[in-house]
């Protein structure tokens, strides 16, 4: 049970994980949005 405190050991670590998750989610949202725009534009022109 010594390893368990490492999960929330420091606020900095938790904030870093949250920031990384937010950035990753933002990148995926951006990719999805661009993909959607490309598909919708393609559908309009064909």
C-alpha cells in the first residue's frame, strides 16, 4: 500500500495530469471538428 499516495501525492502532479488530459481532449476535438468540416464540405460538393 506504499504506492497508493503517489496518485495524489502533490497538487502539481494532479494539475499536470489534468492539463495533459485537457490538451489531449482539445486535440481530439480539433481533429474531429476538422474531419467533420472536411466530410460536410465533401458531401456538399459531391
